[in-house]
């Protein structure tokens, strides 16, 4: 049996239930506020660069990013349904994000622990200068 044709689309006008189901069917759901639907909706609504992967009518992948479309694109979420992993969908979502985000824009991300070894394999370089301030902490 052959794999279904994967179609890629741009835009964040998506059904929140489908997005949440995808996050739950990938490793990303463990690190996102899945029970807070309003927050999940805001995350989706305010992302200005969203690429999705579809197998027929099923959402099987998403790249959710913030971009200035010139200098930098922050890839905040990359999720592929576990039944569709290892088929190049994540790699193509990143490639599509690069194309739409601008030919010279850097792509920056924070790797999930399970995917930390994946990114160097596809061309990303590690930058130890990154810093993170927790969402519930204020600058001192």
C-alpha cells in the first residue's frame, strides 16, 4: 500500500480541535498548554507564518512560526503525527517555512528533547548563546 500524497498549505485558519489532536499525536503536546484552549487558540491566531501538511483531509503536520520575513523566523512549533513521521514531512515543513519566511531570513528554534539530534542532521547549527526567560518570570 502506498503512502497518501502530502499536500502543504499556508495559513492559520485552522480548526483548533484538529491542531490539538495533531499536537497530541506527536511529541509536542507534552510541552504545550493543551488544556488551555484559549491560549492554544491565541498561539495559532497570532502566529504569522503557519505551514500545514495534509494527507487527504487529515492534518498530519504543522510548522507554526513568527517571522519578520527579512531577517529572522522563529520556528516555535514543528509537529508531525507519529503515524507520518520519518517520511520527510518535518523537513519539508521547515523548507516551506524558509521559502515563505524569506530567502535570507535565519530560522531559529528551541529543539524538543526528543528531536535534539535531528536538527544538526538537516543542516542546523547549535548556538549556545541562546537564553530563555520563563513565561511566568519578569525581568529583574
